[in-house]
C-alpha cells in the first residue's frame, strides 16, 4: 500500500505540473495564497497558528484533503531529453551537436531548485473549547537531479552522448502520521492569545539514488528506483514535535500572529546522506479587517524551510484576501505567494470559494503559477455544533 502511495506521489509530481512544502494547509488558506498565520480562527489553526483556535467556534470537527505537485525548471522534460539523446546516439560517435545539447540539458538540471515533487495529505481534526485533537497524514516525495558541472567529462569515442561522470537522480520520500494535542487560551483580555501543539509523529522515510540513464539499456527505470526506495531503503521511526503560536489584536481591525513549528527539530531515521529532520519554521502574519465582510492578510517566513529531505531552501512571502457575500454565506478568496530564496522562482497565484451554512462549511482552494509548473488543490469540510 505504501509503495502504491509513493508511486502515486511521484506520478503526481510529473502530472500536476509543489515546490512548496511550507504546505498551504487547508482550502481556505490555499485560496488566500497561504497568508493565514493571523487569520486562522478555525481548526486549520492547528497548523497555521494554534493560538487562533481560541477565536473561533467552541466545538468543531473538520476533514481536509489536499494535493500539490511541481515540475521545477521543467526537469521532467530535461531528464527525458537526456534519455532520448542517449538512445538516439547509442554506439555512434558523439557529434558537437550532441555535446551542446547534453550540456544545455545538464545546465538546466543543475539550476537551484530543479526537480519534481509531490505532496498529499488527509487530516481529521476536532476541538472543544480551548482543546483540540488531530490526526494528520502527510506524504511527500521528491526527485532531484545530482549534477556537478565542474567535473563533467565527455568522451567523444564512448558511443554515449553523456558525460562519463554520469549525473544521478535522487529520490526522497517521507510519510508521516501525526497525532496532535492542542491547547490555547487568552492571556490578555480580548487582546492576546497563545496556543501550542504537542505531536507524536510516526514516520516512514524512503530513499534511492541511481544514474539518470541506465548505461546498460539507455533508459531510466522509475519502477526499480521506487522499489529500491520503498523496500530496501525504507526506515520507520518516531519522534515528538512541539509548535507554539501567538495571536494579538493590535487595534480593532489589525491582527498580528507568529508561529513556530517543530521548534524542537524532531529527527527520523533515513538511509540517504542527509538526515530527515523537521527544521523549525518561524512565520509572521498580519491581517486587516477593512469591513465585517472583507479582510486582507500577509505572511512572511522568518526562517528558511525544507532544507532537509526535499533539499531546497525555501522562504516564502504570501499575500491574500477574503470577501464574504450574502450574509457571509459565500466566501470568495484570492492570493499569491513566492519563494524569495530562489531568484528565478515564479509567483504562484491562488483562488478559492467557500460555502458557509448554519453549522456546516465547505471550502475549495487551488493554486498554480503562470506556466502550471506548480499546482495544488485542497478541499476542506467542517461541522460546528
């Protein structure tokens, strides 16, 4: 079953055409571009800011389903190009055109952030007064090319239009089940709230690394790569994690929030050269309520995220807005986000819609960049009682 899930995540990476595993958790947050640290007053606050749970309905149950995928720098097409180039020139002398094309493809794959990734999650959350309990399931997979342009060496007589120091493809995966207990309370009357999570995290990590082109048959065998990651190199371990958040009402309409996730840096067993560690994530947010039915929000990462298993440092800025119509029964959302740590990263644009009945809410959010190299979708449903 885990092999099927892992394969599905890798397929998601290539077909959704994520580079963001500061996950835009929940459909409402995704629709607002991930600007949610100073907004979260529903059960999504378990992730975005546990202090926000003190501001919403006293009793609530929610389910979240989402998926994200990315093909950064058009990496899948470039890897396919290397395989095709190898097949076309097998057993022949390498031409200058072959070398030029191979260098072009390899330089593209060596760019920061190149690779493909996918993420999917299924979550169940419940809260009563200032307490909440959640079960969060998250699967992440990434495929990253490993290329050192300084040691490339072409042999024109090899009959193979690739460098003799062949580039490799590294596959990483992490499947976690998090059991989260949350508590929040007001510390300054009607002004400041604090909250925190204690999480028991059970994790399966996966790893494999192979040559981009199999020199025996001039192809990349994805199935063998996934089999190696999910069987030979699978490791299971557990750890505890801690989150902490603060929410403050600075004026009647201006709200400030800050959250620290995994502040104790939980670690997990991993076969690969880089240990799986959930690095602390610190994120700042502000929101302004222009009218009872309209707000704007902005988030900014104070720390670099995702430097471990996915291999890409990420620091995000997010902007978003939400308007409510028909006595707040209908919500329309929009937003944008960008990884400011990578010079060539694109803005990712978001949109969302929500239906808010007396006790039931259903939300849908989606995001993509202009070229659809990154895309995500989320659906959330909650019941208040």
